[in-house]
C-alpha cells in the first residue's frame, strides 16, 4: 500500500469511536437503501411476473385497426385468420406458446338476478401450457371437453352478488358480431379471485369455442404470446414485427409493459418513494460524514500546518482529505452491504406478510431481493458523494495560515 | 563562504484590535552556508517571527529576505512552497510528528511529498535516523518515544532531504536539560559532519555556551550579533561585521 493511502487509512481510524459511529451511520444508510430497494424490487418484480402469468403474457398481438377505432360490432376489429398468425408467431425463438383471446361483455343472469360481466374467452389448454393460471378459491379450472356443458369461471365478487356457487347454472347474454342478441347457458366450474376487488365483481371466463358460438364469429380479439423469460421480450418483439408484416391484416404488437398500466403506476410510485427516502438518507449520511471530517480537520490543524511548512503542496492535502472521505465511504458501504444483506436474509427467513393494500384482497409476502447492482450503485454514490463533500473543507484546510496553524493548540 | 540567508531591514507587524504590533523592527541578518547560529532573546522578542520569515512561512511587512540568492518576498505561492520543500528543513518546539506514522515513516514524509520512490525514501530515511542514533526505534510510533527521541526524529525528518538550511524554533523548549544539551550537540555534529546550515532559536542561556554565533533580539530588533573567534572559542567574541571584541561575560 502506498504511504499516501496508508496515511489516509490510519487517519480514518485515528479516532476509532468517532469513526465507528460514522461508519454505522453510513452503513445504516446504505443498508436502509438496500432493504427498501430490495423490498420494492421484490414487489415490482412479483407484480410484473404475476401480471404476466395472470394472463397478460409477454407480448399481445392485435390488428392495427383495433387501436384506430372503436368496434361498431363485437370482434369487427378482431383477427381473422388467427390460427395462421399464431403458427407464424409460435415458430419464433423463445416463444413458449400462443393463446387466443376474445374480450367481450354482456349480461349474466341466474333467472332471478342479472348483472353486467366483463368476459374473457380463452383456450384452456393453451392457457395452461403457458402457465397462465386463474387464482381459484373454489371449484376447478376450465376444461375443453367437446360436447360437454359449457363451463365458466366467475369472479368472487360476481358470485357473491349473484348468490351462486360452483355447479350452479347461469345464462350469458351478449350482442353478436351481426348486432343480434344471443345467449348461452353455462355451468360455474370455479370461482376466482383476481386480487382486484372491482374486477372480481365483473369477472367471467369461458372457453373460446363457447364465446365464438355466443358472438357468432370465428375471429379473436388478440393473441397472447408467452415467452421462456421476461428478459427476452424486446428481442422477440423485434423479431416478430417483420414476420407479421406480410399478412393480409395489418398487425400491431404490444409488449407487456405497454399494457400493464397498474404495474407502471405501482413501479412509478415505488421509484418515487425510493428516491425520496434515498435523498433523505443520502443527506443524513453526507452531513454526518462531513461533520466527522470537519472535526478531524480541526483537530489536525497543527499537523496540517506542519505539512504545509515542510512544502507539502495544497493539492496533496486536499487529495489526502478526499481520500480519507472516500475511504470512509468505502468502509461504510461495506458495513452497509454486510448489514443490509444479513438483515435482508433474516427478514426473508422470518417469512413475514403484509396486510392487503387498499383495492387488493390478498396478503402480500414481505421479501427483500438481493440486488448486486443496487449494492454497487449505493456504494459508488456514497464513496463519490463523501469525496466530493470533503472538497470544500479540504480546500479550507489546505489554505490555512501556516503560522496560525502551527500555533494552534 | 557563500551567503545563504540575507535579511535586509525586515519588519513584520500584526494587527491587534485597532493597532499594529511590530513583532520585528528592521532586523538585518546575513547567514553563510554551513553556519550554526542561535537566535536568542526573551519571549516576545521576535525570534519565531524572524524564523518564520526566513523559513518562508510568513511574509515581511517591509524589507526583503534572500534565500540562496532568491528574493523570497517576490515568489509566487507555488514557488514558495517548492522552495520550502527543497531547501528548508524544519524542527518545531512541539516536535509536530505525524502521530499515525512510525518514526521512519515520519522521516520519509518530506521525501514522500517530493515524489521520491519508495525504496529511495526508505534508504535515505534509515540513514537519517541512523545519523541521529535512532535506528533501533524506527518502527515505533511517536507516542512510544520519549520527548528527546521525538525531537531527534524531527531533526532526522528535517535533514533527510539534505536541505540548504535547517530552521529549529525553540527545539529544546519541551526537553529536560540533559536532552536539550544532547539535541544541540547533535545538531552541531550534523552541522559539522554534513555541512548543513542550522539556525535555531532559544531563550535558554545554557545552550548558547557552545554556539559559535549568537544573534540577540530584543523588542523585534537585533541588538547583538556575536561570533565566536575562530581560534579561541572560549572568551573572545566578535560582534557583527564590525568585529569588535566583547567579553564573554556580556554574552552570558
């Protein structure tokens, strides 16, 4: 180790108790950032994957017309030859499968009471192959047995308001693609909870074939593409665009992030909170460290005067204090990383759960993700900030009057 | 001999409340290379001020100081710093060693800021420590050394880069009589053996007995400049450039 670094290192530990307190302050700040950041990352990552798994998929394919105008009749902006489109997409690398969907709405009745529903028609086998699962709280998932009674999954809120249970029958009414009114009878196969109370009150899912019969159309609203990993979304998106260019219908692709409005809002909220907390922690850490550095400089006034008298350049003194500050930041960051990692591991081990947030119905697990990039970023931030924050006090120290400094007691 | 330091009618005033206190009043002094010179006088006589001005860590209010032919009052701050680094060694009353460095690391320090390589630094620092008789204490930190040892480390630090001039401001003030005498003897020995020019200040009369040249200050003025006669060294002194004989009794 060079003598310069050795001097800086020993100076940091000249007053061990004060340095320890400063390291705990800096380390506590870094650990706090890691814990908050790790928790927020767990929340957003979990929300992202659950949003994708709950049926959003990684990429959705619509006709371009779908976004240009509202439908006059149901499915009149839908995908015509969707099996061909699905086959084209399915042959791309990283694509696990393609699931057709029809989004529709109408009235549901049990003979005594009627309610509005928001329907989603799916191919149960395709959905299962992509790992898209409904959160069933009663009954079982849809099956696609030909000739059997049409099955339906309904939201817990809708089941409650209609006063129905698994095995009960319902009649679905909807306007067909020709504008006529049509209806089919379904049997409740299961009751699901989406996690969003407003959606649970309107949610209804039936097999694709039943919906096509109800709506009198072979079209689908969109195709949902599932990938092997979320990180491949952009790569596959870029690959699919030219593949779908030559089709009779102009297609438009949407990435999951384009469609996940709720996810984006939550992430923005978390990022804002994190930045707010981070700013407060950052200032506390910097201020306490600068205070330590100022005290150290005051105590070493005569020593600085001696160095200057011996012809030590001002820049050397400034560099020494900046190095000491950076070392303080480095050691504090190390303390924070160790402390934050241990605290995170302990919290994960305790398997804690948070109560459901407003608008949601299920408890949320409390986990802290291990985030190497956040560790590196927090460490760099602390090291650079402390080094920069020490510049002014260091310059002041280097410009001290030598004769006064030598007389300092 | 070549003239190393020339102080010409140097004055230094300090503001105190609303008045100017004159710490040094048109003091003139010439010091040649290889001299061993004591600046004597009571507290407040201007000894430290004169040393600070010669050492380029303060600027005179009027007059000028030449160091090795360079007018130090006209130098830029950067050149002044470089001049101190290259040509002057300092010994302070309170030792002023860096407490987190060992003895040898303290001695290395002037070479460190000069950018000398590590191996060269260690070799020169070891030689300097040996010259002050402290090789065995090289790895000790200042808090494990006695006062006399600390000041010898400070002397080694002051001479390690072979400066043209070593300035020692009351170097014996914090030492007992035995250590004080030993330190002055050590500095005299280094002066003789290495040809280094020493200027030290003291108000301890006993330390002046073996000092070949004594400049006395009183109220900021040079009141006498006594040279030991080259041959005698006991009772015969010559005053200033006029070479008037004065009695040894006057000096003591």
